[in-house]
């Protein structure tokens, strides 16, 4: 039998490279020698020879051959060809960068779209747990369901303090009012003080001039701690009793009759036979809330709100004018500084030329007594001028600093007055909750007299019914709200759905919903007992 044919042996240079690569692969001190051998094989060996090498080594030799070939072509190019090649490479690099930037923007857009999608957060498995909370501490005998009304009364007195009690240095606090409501005779003085504050504003209003008893206007009856009970009962009547008995109503007394009755007639009859401090805590709170509502209907509150809004608008205009004046002053100073620098450069050039001329013309003078005295006199005059110039500069600097300090104080005072005016203008407006959480609970932050962050549960009024409307073929389903609640419920329903953004703390119903990606609401606030819980206890 004939012996089998053996394959063509490798070139000695390829064998040497293969042996050296296997022995010194990964060694840092042999890296330069290995690179030199790879370059030599790429230059001298034909492609058939280094194509028979192992795959890893073959890729290294092929890349080195491509690099050497590129260098060879570059050396053989003319200047115009080199410029054209560089331009082509720059275009290719720009195209690659554009493609990468486009891919990155698409990924970021998809990530933002995914982040901005609205989910029903009650169905998210990995959602964070809400902070722990507990019921607000209430005095014994005062249920937690009354805390919202107590917060309403105290916050109302705080927001309208300039109208109701401008000279009173002792504000009404929530803790003290709850203690007075829970106590009977012990809370007489504090509770009657609140009634005096409310009634003195109500009786002085033009709308209450028609209220009278036994042909005597209520505003002329002395308002004391002992008369507030009867005056409160008379002010809470839907219309004047004498006009009602005669079948006619005065134009001014009918102003309150246009509104729904804030208290029942049975409650008014009960006030006719007992004092306010003898009532149950819930009845006392209802009485104070009714007086707050009556005061909100007066012309005094309307004028007060208008005055605060006008004052805020005036402060806004003054602030804009002041900022414009400051910007104009800065612009003028910058222009003046530029002109001064230009004049200084010209003067400096002139002084330099004059100095050169003097240096050229100066001749050595003989050292004698006359020249020495003359030199000293010139030096003293020069020193005097320099001192006067320094004093003038110091005076200008001090005046400038004093002017800047005056402007700074004026600006700080104006900014403080602006912030104060805007804050007061916001106080007299309707207070709204901070937002809702995933369970449709509302978050409230009141004034410092009701310290703490509060969560309201069961705020949905019984007159509201939530129901799904069958969606058309081309539109997603929407959750429609029922009848609008009264002022106590403070809901925000609309025809597009309610509580669209209940996932966020600053969500408002139906606000910012995208037409193409609308989150279908699958949950609704539940009716229940109205409770207030506190996340941060009052201090």
C-alpha cells in the first residue's frame, strides 16, 4: 500500500510565528516582539500561507495586513486624494455618530414614554407601602369625624384674621378650640370669644342691617360674652321673624334667605331655651360652621378678598418695575464702564508717548541747592495730589457701597412685601388638598394653628355615584362622575372622568391626560365615615 499524502508544510516564518505565539501569548514583556513578528508575516507571507494559521492568529495577521495596506495606499496618494479620503472618513464617522445618537434618543423616548404611562397603582405588585398614620388625638367626648370642621373653623379664622380679629394678639388654635368644645362650663370663655369674633364681623356688615328684634337692629345690641348666644340664634334665622310674620321681607334681610338653611329650625328652637355651652360638641361645631358660612356670604368678605387680590396685583407691577429699573441701571453702568475703559486706554497711550518725549528731552541738571528745593517742592505737590485723589476715590467707593446697600435693603423689603402680599392673597382663596394617594385619600396641609400633615378618608359625599360608561368602538372607556357634591365634600368631577391623576400627589381630575394613551380608571373613592388621620403629630 502506498503511504498517505501529507499536507503542504507551513512556511518557516509562519512556523516560527506560531511557535512564538503559543509560548509568549499574554506576556507583557514579549508584546513588542510578537507585534514585530506579526507585522513581518503580514508583509512577507502571501495570504495563502497565513490563511492556514489558527483562527485567532490568522485574525491578528489579517488585521495587521489591512493596516499596512492602508498605510501603503495613503503614502501613494496625492494631497487632493488625501483630502478626499479624510473628508469621506469624516462623513462616515458623522453618519455613525448620527445613527448612535438616533438610537439613543429612541431608547430615551421609549423609556420616558414608559415612565410617563399611567397605571392603576392599586394593581402594581411592587408598589411602595404608604407611610403609617394614626387617628388624630381628640379630647374625650369629641369624635374624630368633627376634626375636619374644627380645622375649617380655625383655618377660616387664620386666613381672614385681618378682617375678623385685626388687633387680637392671641390666635385661635385647634387644640384649645377642641378642648373648649369638649368641655361644658370650662370652655365657656374660649368658645364665647370665638363667637364674639365671628358675630362682630357679621353684625357690622351691610347685609345684616335688616336683621332686627323688637324693631331694634341687632347691630345696636351690645355684643358681650353673655349676649352672643341669643345674637347667634337671631343671626342664623333664614329671614327676619317680624317680616316673616307680616308676610313681607326686607330687601337686606332676604339676602341670607337666598341661600340654603345652614342650620335646622329645630336647632334654632333649641338655642332659644338653652345656652351654647350646654349644647353637645357636635351641635357647637355645627353652630360655628354655620356662622363661618354666613360670614362668607357678606359684603365685607367680598371686599376683603378683592382688596387682597388688588394689592397682590399692585405689588406684582411694582416688582416688575423695580426689576426693570435695576436692569436698566446695570446696563447703563456697563455702558459707562466700557466708555471709561476706552478713554483710559487712550489716556494711557498719550501718557506713555509724553513720558517717552520727556525721557528724550530730559538733560542732566547740576546738583545744587536750588534744584534740590525745587525737586522736594514738586514731590510734596505730587504727594498732595495723590492723597487728594486717593481720598476722592475712597469717598466715591464708600458712597457707591452705601448706595448698593440701600438698593439691596430696598429690594429685600420690596421682595418681602411682595411675598407677604401674594401669601395673603392666596390665603383668602379656597383651600384645596395637596392631592390624593392610590387609595383616593386626600392630603391636607393647613396653617400653623393646625400643625401637621393630615389624610382625609371617606370624603366622598353620598350624592355622588361612580359608574362606568360603555365605551364606543373607537374610544377607550371613561369613568363618569355623578352629581357634584356640596361645599363640604369638595370633589373635582368633570365630564371627562374623575380623579384621572390620583397616582400623583399633585394630580387634578382630568388634567393632562393624553388623548392617545389614556389610563382607564378602574377604581373609585369609597363612601364611608369621614375621618382625619395624622402623619405628623401636632406639636
